[in-house]
C-alpha cells in the first residue's frame, strides 16, 4: 500500500507540474519605467513566464531591452510611448562577448532581440514614436514576428536589422528614412509589397534578397545606387515602379535582379524614359517596359484648389468633412 501511495503522489505531482508548464496563465501588463535601467525590478520572477503582452511607458535604455530576454512567452510588445535614453556600460553586444559600449538615445540597440529564446514567440512590435534609428541585427531572425509599427521619426535601418524575419508580412517604411543597410530585409519571405521612401538614394546589397513573395517594389526618383543581390531570387515579383528619369546605373551590381522572371515582371518607368531603360545594362533585360506619367494612377476632379503661399499649404473650396489626399510625383501619399 505504501508503494502505491508513493506512486499516486508522484503522478499527481507530475500532472500538476505539466499543467503549470502548459498553461502558465498568460497576462497582459502595462508598466511605467520612471528610471531607465530599472525594468528588471518592476517584474517579478513569477510574472516573467506569464507576460504575453507588455506595454511600456516612461524611460528605458539598453539594459531594459536586454532584460526582455527573460520574458519567454512575450508575443506583443508596445513601446510606442517610451523614450530610449543613452546608456554606457558593460553589456552583451553579441552572445558571450562583453564590452563597454555607448548606446545612443532614440536608437534600437544592436542585437536588441536577436538570439533571444522568445524570438519565435514575439509576433507584434510597436516601436517608440521618438525612435530615430534601428541598429544592425536589432531584430535578426525574429522568426515569429508578423507585424511591426515603425514611427515617422525613423531615419535609418541598420544592416541585417530584419534578416530572416520569415513571417513579417507588412513593412510600411516611413518617408523619414534615408538609409537602409545591407541585407536589412534579406529572407523576409512573406513581405508582399514595398515602397522605398523618396529620401533613400542607395539600396544596399542584399536588401530584399530571397523575399520570395514580394510582388511589387517602388523605387524613388532620387535613387542613384542599387547594390548586388538586392532582389536576388524575388521570383514572384510582378511589377517594379522605377521613378528615376535616368536609369540607375548598376553596372557594378551584375546580380541585382538575378532570379526575377523578367518576362513576367513589368517595369514601369517615367514617361519619355523608355529608350534609356531599353538600352541600359540589366534594365533592358525586362521584356515588358511601360511608361507612366506619374505614380498616381487616377485623379478625381473637384472644385478644391491647393496652393502654396509663403511656405504654407492652402486648401480652398473644401468642406469641413471633405477628405483631401496629397501625393508627390512618385505616388507617395
């Protein structure tokens, strides 16, 4: 009887442990971090496994972002209302490499989410409104990430920042961006459409390589450089809207369009540029080249009049409830 009792007790204990492991009771938490670097003191050890949705406000730094490593079931992170402050100290800048590093304010530090145990569980991420830069490898290999919200203040995206974010579907690049690093979106196989902001003049090597579900890409009018393997094996690409009047010179980037089905992909270019594109290295390989007057496909006529006066945009003859949308010549709203 004693042996049976011990066995039953063991089974009950095991089942209880399994139940706790399977269902930790996920919770949603909002935390104000008044002093940067103190997030670890505001979350109990018990809650580290329970938090699935976390909203942060206040001030944080590289130490707080590093602490997120311990939130193993984190699926939604909203840090839109935080300010990332400058931090200098001993941190892990790469697995098992410790160094004294200066992390600037308003910058998502390098390796912020890379090599985390939860990088396959993090699905939704809203970045700070005040963020200026996403550093290299910041979201490298976050394979569960499906949606990310970028603020209108972001200026640069570092190399490998979103490398192999396999489930990332939508990436709306704000017009404030001027720089996108090498391989930034390499292997983001679910991205469908991308509009490169007007202020971007260079697309670095491998930026959209192996984005195998990418069907449409828009290239800005000021684009002066396209690196090698930028669109390598983007074999689902159906349309490229290239707005430079003079074709971007890619003589030194022979593999820029490798893997694109150039008989199925239509190249849309500014009116009057067809002869130039048909004679330019690599561009001439596209079998369907069509001229378009602007990036705006249709214009609905109205009595509304828009003008600029002394640096101010004036809209006349509009009713209070009228919706007015303004586009530039590249079709960017």
